[in-house]
């Protein structure tokens, strides 16, 4: 089933939550990082 699609959406969707969970943990430990991460994720126009 993963022969036609070179980039499977399953691993990508799993890597996103994993990275987010790690960042969230760091954010919880460092409140100053929250602003930096939020600004980077939100990217105001």
C-alpha cells in the first residue's frame, strides 16, 4: 500500500507530534522559550 506513495503520511504525522511533545516539555521547563516557540509557530504577518 506504500509502494505508490514514496512519502508516507503516517511517519510524517508521527514525527510532528513527537517533535511537538518534546518542544512542549522544554517549553514547560523554560517559560521564556514559550514566547520564542509561539512566535516561530504562529509567525504573525
